C-alpha cells in the first residue's frame, strides 16, 4: 500500500511515462469517483463522478476504460471528458 491506496487493486492503474497522457500518475476509482493522483505533488484531481460498481480500471494512451457491473465507461484524458 502506498499513497493511501493499493496499487495492485484492479481499481488502480498507473500511467506509463511516454505512453501518452498522464504518465507517472495513478488513476483510480474511489467512492464512485475517478481520481488522478500525482505522486510528485501528492495531489489528487477529481475527474468524473457517479461511477457505480466499478470492477477494473485500464489505461491505453490517453483513454481510460472503467469496466463496471452494468456499463463500460471511457474517459479521454486529453479532452478531460467522458467519450
């Protein structure tokens, strides 16, 4: 456990430096909210509310995919909005 959350949780993914948007940050769902955590500044940025029954968070380039019990949510980090 680091930074107050478990980095091995399926609800946490790490942005790889050089892989597009969000390199070096952690993306996680906590309390039905998508959050970006920057370990350098130790700041959290709240990106999207209302995420119900999230199971897995994945990242590829600038697109976060949140697999929930009843839906799949895609969030574009370059536009900072749900797509």
